[in-house]
């Protein structure tokens, strides 16, 4: 039997484990001198309450390797195979740490998604389509899908991406001083600027145009946001009704991701048409 394990950078919540048939390794979130387990003793609402009361930028660290080993081996000792899908190795050390931890276990494959949040959700769903195949075949299928997954999002403020090392100081200065709103995505596993627009409305229109031109509707659309939905709701209102109907999740991102994006970020995640 195939078991799938992800980290909380996938933004799959503990209450969604059955929906995705996946176990979740909580990333550790540090804020105001305290350490929390994402989604275990720190949910989204509590995170923003603590963030509002803090003068510090939150930080993240790896999931507990001891707990990861215990979880995975609880399956492999029963004869199950385990596919561990991590957020991109370019933004987290989770992949490298888990790959080393399980490199001698033939029943475990640690897979670098080269993505995060909803991108990982799509990979989990894709893996389930081929769950009777070998781990090698499943990984081939996932590698084929990764280049088609588009993440296009806009942070309301750039300070959190700068503090977390996801944005250069030059990009931060340009965006902050000139009211330029960069649309952020992933390329080769790294956070990258897809385009720069002046003001929220133009950045929203760019995301809408990208979705409507390239989306493969058979996969659906994930709408993501942090904290409040006002910006996401405006984005959805600008979107053609037929694509609005493809939205299958409105994902308030988990603290381990939200701490790098800050409040009121928004965007779409979808799969491109197969060219």
C-alpha cells in the first residue's frame, strides 16, 4: 500500500489529511522566542494573533526528524511503501534532511517537489492516480507534471519575503518605494518574480489573464490567501465565471508559509494545458 507524507509547507491542514490521504510533518515556527508546530499547537488564527502582538519576523525550521522517522517506519515495518513529498529544496532544508534519513530504506522515496503550497497538493493528487505503480514510476509522473504547475501570487507587503531571504533587497526597494507589486512564482524550484505591475489591480489582472490563457480546467484551481480574503475576493471577482467554477479550494495558507508572505497575500495555483 502506498502512503504519502508531506510537510506543512504544502499548506495541507491536519483536518484535510483524509481528503488528501496524506500524513503531515509539521514545520517548526519560531515567533517571539517561542517555538510551535505548524498546525499542531499553532493554527492560522492563533498565528496572526501572535504576529500582531510581536515586533519580530517569524522564522521556520525543519520538522522533527525523530518524529518523521517514527511515522515513516510505522508504515514500512508493515510492508507499505512511503512517498515523502517536500517543499522545494531551494527554500527549505527538509528534502535534504529526509533524503539522508531514509536513503538506506528501499521502501521510502523522498521527492523534491520544487514547489510549495498548492503545487504540492496537485502532486499528491497526481501520485494517488498512480498509487498501484512503483515508486519510480510515480516519481516520473510527478516530474512530468511539475513544469506545468503555475503559482502566481502577490504579497501585500514585501517585508516578510525579504526577511525570510525569498526576495532580494533590490527587488524589495523597488517594490516598496515605487508601489510596484511583483507577481511571485516558482522557477527551477526557486521563488522568482514573474512580472512587476504598478498597484494591486494591475497585478490581479496579470494573474487573471495568465489563468484564463493557460489553465487546464481538468485539474481545477486552488485560490490561496493569507489571513484576510479581501484581496483574493477581488481577484476572483475579476475572473471569468467559467474559471471561478473551477476553484476547488480557498486555501488560507499555513503559518509555516504565511510567515514568509505576510498577511493579505493572494493568488492562484493551477496546472497549464499540456502543450
